[in-house]
C-alpha cells in the first residue's frame, strides 16, 4: 500500500513527488508514456514567468510568484540549466502603454519583485535588437529561462533517489474508492494508495471522469514554435513578449538556456495529443515575431515543434479534493504558467495532504543534490582529467552539440534511464543541434543497445512502434 500515488510524470506530478520525497512516505508515480514528461512539459516556451499576468488573489498568482523563488533554488541544488535573463513586454502604441501600466500594477499586487516601466530610450539601450517601433516596455528582472524537461527530470530523479517508485508504460484506467484507501486499476495491475493525486495535464478531465464528472472542461490548445540555430541565439538577451490578448501571452522571442532562439507560440484549439505544425500558423508567428525583433533570420530555423496547453473553461488552476472520492486530489487546468508554478503546486498539495491527515515525518537522510557531467560547461583542465579517468569522455558522438559518449553512457545509467533515442536526446542534447541527429543517431542507437543490453531492432526513436531498424540482413543473422 502506497501513502501517495501520483498519476502523471509531467512537471506537476514530478514536483509533488519531489516535495513528498522530503518525508518518510511510500510514494509511486505512474505514467502511461515510455518516458517521463512526454506531455506538455516536453514542449513549451520554457519561461519562468515573473507573475504579473495572473489576476491578483488567484491561486495561479500566488503559485506563480512562489514558483519563481523555488525554481531558482531547485535549479541551483539539482544542477538544472537556468538563466536569470529577465523579460520585457513591449508597447507599440498608447493602448499598449496603458496595458503595460496595468500589468505593472497587477504585478505589484502579486508581489513580483523589481518591475520597471521603461521608456523608448531605456528600452533600446537595454535591447538594441528590438524594433524601432517599440515605444516602451515593462521590465521584469525576476523572469528566467530554464530547460523544462530537465527541470522535471531533476525533481523526479531526486524523488526516485529518495525512494519514490516510478512506473512508466502504466496507464490509470479505473479508480475505486475502497474507504480507507483508493485502488487505481492500470494496464500493469492495480495500485493501492491512501491518497491519489491526478496530474494528468491535457488528460486531467479523462482521469477525473474515472471518479466523477469533472467540474471543468479542458480545451486543448496547441502552440507552435520555431527553434533557431545558435547563430541567432544572441538577437535578444531577454524574453521579449508583446502585449497579451484574449488568446494568451502572444508570440515571444527568447534566447534558450542552450543558446538557441525560440519564437512562438500561436494558439489553436484542437486534439489533446495533436502536436502537428502547419505552414499557415508558422507564417503568422513569423510575421508577429519580426514586429518585435525585425532582424530574425528564419533561414536559420532548425526545428518546428508544438505543445498542447491544458486550457479550460476555468480562469484559475483547479487543485481540489474530489467530492465522490475524498482521497483523490485533482491537479487540473494547469495551463501556463504551470511550468513556473510547478514546485509551488507541489508545496501546496503537500499542505493539502497534511490537512487531510497524512502524517509527515521528515526523511532523515533526504538527498537534495544532483550533478550531471556536462563537458561543454567545464574547464579544459577538468575535461582532461575526466577523459584520463574515462576515455569515453574524449569521444564526441554529437558533433553539433559536442556531446560525448561518456555523457550518453552516464545518462543511460541514471536512476531514470532513457530507453529511446529521443530520451537520450532530451537528457544530454545529442541530436538537438544544426543537423538534428543526422550524424549521431546511428551511434546513439548502438550505445543504447550496448549499454541497456537490448537488441538494436528493439530500440525506438520515441513511442512504441517507432523502431529505427525493422529487419536484420541475412549476413548479420
Ligand atoms: C505552447 C505552450 C507554452 C507554454 N509556455 C509556458 C511557459 O513559458 N512557462 C510556463 O510556466 N508554462 C508554460 N506552459 C504551460 C506548462 O508547459 C504546463 O502548465 C505544464 O507543463 C503542465 O505540466 P503537467 O505536469 O500538469 O502536465 P503534462 O506535462 O502534460 O503531464 C501530464 C502527464 O500525465 C500523463 N498521463 C495522462 N493521463 C494519464 C493516465 N491515464 N495514466 C497515466 N499517465 C497519464 C501524461 O502521459 C503526461 O506525462 C506552456 C504550455 C504550452 C503548451
């Protein structure tokens, strides 16, 4: 019997697992996917938002601002790439100037630190790449950019190191209230737990429906992006927003923690799992982005991708106990700024569980550090020392991102090891660069098979059915 069972290994589920792993509890996380964070956490703008957007007195405002503080602490402790670059909301006319003044007031009410309204001169001095048409801006120095996937992995990996059990390829398909506990039926057998948390992202309504009709409707809303080569990564040094509209925060232009430039997203209501991209939407994003930053060279685009927001008919996050099954807590409608709010969501849910009667005794030997070998970021001396100790660190596998065999092998032996080529890519960055894996994929494929002891025919690019090799030639049999 688990104390707490968490459905969903995105950043909401991972943060709950991380916060719960500080206590002496038996916790498990289930995800239907074959890797963690394969939902919305995998594809978003990667911004730790300062917190001037949500209406004051909402749960979203409170968790957003607390989330920024926690993100900085957690990233430092768990070795997650983060850049405290700040953000700007541009104004192009009097209407926009009035809008950013409202955002400033709202941000002050939400206790966002350091907000400043800039005039045209101050703005252009700070960001010379911005369009001359911009006449002012709201500066939010507390905003950051992060690697969202690694942020989620770092929290979940730390939870696992502290005893949390992770079950991938395990889909919650039924939930039974057994009075003193809840049983969650899956394709991998039944799991019993004193409390169940559902952090199922765009599928929150489907999981809630296993206990009762959800009091909200999820409106999956796809957002598409351009990811540009590192040569474009210094066009701006902060995240550049335009004034938000009824569809959301609008098109942004931002550096990424890896040194690329990200441009997007748009907003298209559609299927929960539809991460397709389309020319019409991308053309519109491009036109909107050059209004902010005219010099962007879209010929340096290396990838388009899309993520799906768990937008809903509610304006706030919905984090509540079910009426039908009181031991079931729903973490739903976690749209943007869900990535930012995540660790504060974890803290909030732990408080809810304590109020429900869950006994919280601190884990005596809680391990709250994590270190990942990153050869690109260390001194030459340190690199040479590592290569002497292990020659695999001297063998470059991904030329574009300079990822070594040693880093890939290390990732394959972590507490949550990847099993797919894209799983390795998300952990170490191989295939993320200009050639998008054209050179390194066959080598990564071989290393996964060798280190994991599986046949190369079984290694997938991503989900089951995406095997790279289908047949073995006669001479290799
Ligand atoms: C275009 C876009 C831009 C965004 N930009 C930002 C941003 O810059 N900053 C910010 O703060 N936020 C941003 N967000 C929002 C943020 O990405 C999300 O709020 C956050 O990632 C949600 O995480 P989650 O864990 O709730 O959901 P998810 O990451 O979707 O995780 C849900 C998990 O549940 C699993 N699951 C679902 N059903 C079941 C089941 N029945 N059984 C088992 N497992 C199940 C899924 O496989 C998935 O892994 C953006 C979102 C989008 C789409």
